[in-house]
C-alpha cells in the first residue's frame, strides 16, 4: 500500500494522468490481459463444445442400446425377424426424435426409414431389400444380441440440429464471462499502474522543484519495496543537499567574519601611516605584520580544510607503524612544544601498531593535535603522547595538564570554525581540529576529546588495525616524514 503524507510542497505538482511510463505500462498490462482472456475464451468454447458433443453422443448411444434391447425381446418372442413386433423399439426411437433402421445378421433391412411398419413386421412399401435409412444427422448404432448371438443391429439417426441449444447457452455464458474478465483485468491494470507510477511521478516532480531552487521539496511517500527505497533515498539526498547548502552559507559567513577583523586592523593601521597620524615604528609595523600573518594563517587553514575534506579521494594507503609515526610527529613539533614551555613525554606501546594509512596525512593530523596543545597549554604544563592497542583498534592519546576544556564545549571542539572561549582569546581559527577529524574519518577512524583524570584534556585518535595476515609493520621514519609541497600543519 502506498501512502502519501501531507500535501505536495510548493513546486511539486504531480500530474493526475499516468505519464509516458504509466501509459506504456498500462498498454503492456492491457495486451497481456486481452491475450489471456482471448486464449481462455477459445479454450472454454472448444472445451464446452467437445464436452457437450460427448455428452449428447453418450445419450444417443444409450437410446440405441435401449432400442437394441427392445428389438432383441421382439426377436426372442417369435424366434426370428419375419413376424417380430418392433413397435416398442420404434416408439423409443420416435420418443428420442430419431429415425430407426433395423437390420438382420446379413445386413438386410428388417425395418427402417419411415418410423412406421405394418403390424406383421414385414417391410412396407418403399423399403427395399437393402433399403436406405431416411434422415440425416448424428447417429448411433447397437448390436441386437439374443442368447449370446448377434442376430442383427439397430441404427438411430438423430436430427442434425440436436444438441446445439446447449452449446449456444454455453457460448453465451463463456462470452459474458470473457467480457467481464477483460473489464476486470483492465480496471486492475489501471489501478496497479497508477499505484506503481504515482511514487515515480511524485519523486520526479520533487526533483524538478528541488532543481528549481525549492530546498523544501520532498517526495514524502511511504511505498513498499524498491519504490519506497527510491522515495526515501531521494528525501535523504534532499536533506543532505539542504544541510550542505546551510553549511556553505555558514562557512561563507564565518570566513567573512574571520577575515573582517584582521583586515580592518590592517587597513586602519596602514591608513594611519599613510596619513601621518602614526610613526612607522618597528612596534607599529610588527603589529601590522602580525595581522598579515593571521590573515595568511586563516587562508592557509581554509585551504587545508578543503584538502582534508577531499582526502578520501586522494589517500595513498600503505602499511605503516602508528607508534613510529607518533614518535616522528612529536620530534617534528618538539621545538614548537618547547618554545611554549611544555614538557613532552612519549610512551610508546610494547609492540609496533600496523595500520593501513596515508603516512603523510596521518602525520598531518597528529601534528595538528600537538600544535593545538602547544597553543592552548600554559608554560610548565606536561604533554604525554601514548600509543596502545585493542584487538581491533590502534590508539594514540595526546594528554595535557593544561587548563582543560569546559564540558559543554567538548562535543564541539572538532566542528569547523568553532572556537571556545579560550580559543577566541588565543586567536585560533577554529579549523585545525576540524582538519584532524576529516583526515581521521577518511581513514575509517575516530577522534574524540575528553577531560583528563587530573585536569587538562585528552585527545584520543582511533584507527582500525591491519589484519594479522597483513601485519608487516615498517619502521617509522627517523625524522619527520617528507611532506608534499604546499601542505601546512596548523591548529
């Protein structure tokens, strides 16, 4: 059963007709129904005709057998045909509307033709020694047996029109049933065609409305089987399109907001220098340079986010040792962490952790986690990088003893362009951790944030482990892995 929920949205006006597909489908159903009814009608007529003919022939044969038995009694009464009384046999034949012919054992006509005979049973006028029976039409014969000996035979000839009345009645009923069956088949075909094509027409109308700009257009059809799957898939796609559209608008607004502040500061400072309201001192130029660097970092982070979002299409997966990769990332970011006044500890797992990953992209994700930690921790805090494993996953944990993240902000730290209160005061762009999530998700893994047991924050990265038969971990690089040109690592 197909149910439609709610009226059609704006721009979605499905046609009341069948449409090209519906017309072709209905024509196919109609042809099949017509051919089936025609075949069944012919079969019914032929079968009825044969059945009625067989029944009438059986009736005629029974009459012939009765007439033969009566003629045998007449023969037995006088021990011969010469003086036998065949009036009873003629009466039975006449009652059945048949012409009777009686022959002796030699094939000579004893009685026949006119249906009447002299009292002495001798052939009357016009009945020759081998006289021919009169009448035409279907007939029936039976032997005359007396004392186990065949002494003659009887032949009944029935009128040619006998039995046609029953066949006419059968034909009229079959024809009426055929017309009714054809009408019912066409009605059911129309109904089924409408039910099958209505969801397709509704989805097509919704698709046209969506393409025309109506982002609220939905099919909203509950149909069984593949038609329901089609409608639900279309509605899910339309929802995704709407979310992407909203995200695009939000991204444009967020980017404009992020660029507006440094651009305004840079413009104001340059105008002061141009108009002579401020001296071009090293301090003033340094402030303007910082604003320019912030602009460059935001633009670079946006480009990096775009690359991360398409990473699933550009990953070069090989088998790498996650422990060696984490150690290399710490070594690369060591100077940045020490400059921030942090103490770094690395706690590798007891064995290599083989994973199928793009080493460069995964190194980029780990570097962003460490840079984010360096930016938001206080001098003197400790950062601990730990690798471990479960039966199905390889884990890297970056834990710090910094100020931590409020619990209400933890679910949002990996959202694009989202910044908590501390990040806003620190000048972060809100893109670095979004890049981490995109890269890890592209590898089939997850990354989460949780509060540390003694304060601070724990960032936990999980990746699927390589299958045991594929586990041939390669040693990690001695130093930072070579990065493709143009890629940046920022938080």
